[in-house]
C-alpha cells in the first residue's frame, strides 16, 4: 500500500496547461478601438427570420439558404467575401464578379453595427457554416446572414462573440457607471 495508503502517492501531478489565448484577446485588457480581424469566406446569402436569436432559428436559416443555393450553385457560385470584425460591428465586403471579362473585380460592402447584431454561431453538426442575425435598424424585422468556408468557422464565431462582449461591456460602463454616488 505504501505511505499514502489506498489513495495513491503524495506526489502532485502537473496541472494541464491552459489553452492558448489568441494574440488579439487578453481578458481584462481593452482592445485598441482600431482593432480589426479579417476572415476570407464565401457568402451564401441572407434570409428574413422570425426571431432575433436562437440556434434553432440560425440552423433553419442555414438550411433554407443551403437548399436554395444547391439549386443555383452551378449558375451562380457563392461569392467570395471578406468579413471584417471590429468593436463597432461586422463589415461584409463582397467581390462581385458576375462573369465579367474585366481584370478588376467590383467590391460591394455592407456594414452591420454591433448594436444590431443579436446572435451568431456555427451550425452544430457542420462548423464550416457560420451565420449571424441582425435587427433592422428601424423596423422590427430580423435577417440571418450565412457564410461557408472549407475550414471550421468556430474561430469567426468566437471572434464575433468576444467583440460583442467587449462592445456591450463598454456600453454598460457608459450607460450604467458603477461609481458610488452619495446623497446627503
């Protein structure tokens, strides 16, 4: 049995290393307001959705867009695009190449403010699909924007999640300061 009895040895086992922190995110430290993270992906499309959040809503929108795209993929392949994620929001920069003979590609961009983004995530069974839900800035309508990549898009979802967290933390600090106020 030994000196430790039936509980094993007294030797301390090394603790497993914590997962590496991405170089652009350090808990407790604020990012530079000019911080930008870019991802090159393919844009599948957007569809109106009934609610502003939920994995079920996201998956249903992905399924609807993927089904529609399967019918037209040979006529119109998915557009290549860059997603630029900042603390202010997500910029979608599409490369428009409608079978143009020109060497130059037209670029089209859309910007979604962080305050209008309500949900994002990857498909639970296929992480190559990523989507986010936005609220119309004026109307009570919601849309889901869906993207695909050859690789997992979990890092995109995590990046948007961290930007979202930091944006709202900063917004709360401004809207609801935690300084003590004494009334006499």
